[in-house]
C-alpha cells in the first residue's frame, strides 16, 4: 500500500478513471488542491491521463533504480561493492560526508533518485529530478599528494566518456576540464571534493551527474540551449540506468588501477584523444580574467596548455572553456 494517500487511491483503482470530485471527497480537500498534488506527482515522474468529466487515470509510475540488477552487472573488486541508495537527499556529496564520519571506506557508492540541493562546479546548482538521471558519488582514498586531484578529475571524465560511448554509440567528447558534451550540449558533470591533511589526500568524493532519460520538458527552460540527455540525443531511446552506472564503475576501477600502477601519462593520452577542446582557439573564463589561445594539450597536472599569438605557452589550472 502506498504511503501517499492520493497514490493509494489510484492503486486501488488500477486502469480506471477517478474523478476530481471523488478524490477531493476522499482526501477532504478542494479540487484545486487535488490538481496541485497531481502536478507534483507528474513532476516526480508519475503519468496521468486527464479526461474532462471522467477525471484522472494513473498510466505510468517513475522508473526506480534497481540495485539488484545493477549488482549483477558490476565486475569490480572495490568500487561500488558497498552501496547506499536513497530516494531523496540534499546532495549525494553531503550524504557521503556523513557516511565517511561513520567509517565508510574506499569504493563506497551513494546513489540518490533525486537531489534537492545538487551542486556543480564553481558554486553552480545541478538539476537532479527523480527517476530520470544518475546522481551519485564514489569514495576514493588514493595515496597521492593533494595536487593530484586534477588528474583524478580528468581520469573520471575519461572513464565516463569511454563507458558512455560504449553503452550508447553516441559521439561524446570531453570539454576541458571535465564536461561531457554531445554536439556542444552538456550530458554529464563531474565534481570532485577532497579532504586532505599535510598535503596528503584522505578522501576524494567523486560526484557525478548523468542526464540519462530526461526529456526536454524535464529541464528548466534556461538549460535548454546548453544541456541535453542520452534520451534526447538518441531521439527518445530510454536507457537502462543500471547498465549505464555498472559500465561506468567497471571502467572507473580499471582506469583508477592503471593510474595507481602507471601514473597519469596513459590517462593523459586517453583524455587528449577524447577531448573536443584541443586543436582550436579557445577562451578560458577564470574568476578575474579571461585567457585565450590555441589549445595544444594538457600537462601532467591536467592544466590546459594554450599557445598564445606571440608564441608563449601558458597553463590554465582552472576555469571554464568556451569549447
Ligand atoms: C558540474 O558539471 O558542475 C558538476 C556537476 C556534478 C553533479 C553531481 S550529481 C551527484 C553529485 N552530487 C552533487 O550534489 N553533485 C554531484
């Protein structure tokens, strides 16, 4: 039996219309209040057919992430083996911090069906509606100095790009440092947060958002020119979120192990092959200045190398590129 009294009524009346009047009597509220509740449920991924004089019929429920299905696809030894799944949280990054306080170890995976305060790079917010995307954090504990954090950021982007290309066949590229794009629109974002002591990393929380099955209507209008989803990019193909996440975590562990064994250089090469930023003139917006130049590569710290018109080579350690 559903906890939501309105959904409980629809559950009892499967495949039947229930009028607004019946609903308002059953729940002792106005028909406007019922309409508002229906709107809220629609936002959460429920689908209703509304017919004048007949009322509403529930015709679809939101997709819920299936942890068992995910676990059967996982081929890792450490990453993702221990999992926490919640319906809703402020941010999976916050939840992971709490779990660290309670003793969480490397590899812990936190997945939320929706986030109320999802955050992105540079203080931006991250749109995280229920049942349509993958909003998750992975805990890493590498024994590397704090300055290696940007290498881990690029490593995360490479693993994500590689696995999403394999799962979808889409031409996905990496915009420096770690945005994943399809035809210039963002499909996924990565936010690494770390805790360190005496220049040694204690924890890295890798937070990743993938817009999997969102439709155009699921995005706020302001994001329409800059954001897309796997579903929109494939003309309405609905993807298995379990397959996508398992494929990423499998790739992530493989690349992470390569990095711990052989250093950044193999990752650097892969990043350069997958990049859509290199070999063109770019502008990098930083906090107080804009840098410009021809993007020729990245260095061993993950900084973007820009050749300026006077021949000088400059390094960008942070910022947002225009391509
Ligand atoms: C960006 O592109 O600015 C980074 C976006 C990162 C979003 C993910 S969703 C899961 C995790 N929890 C958060 O609050 N943010 C990251």
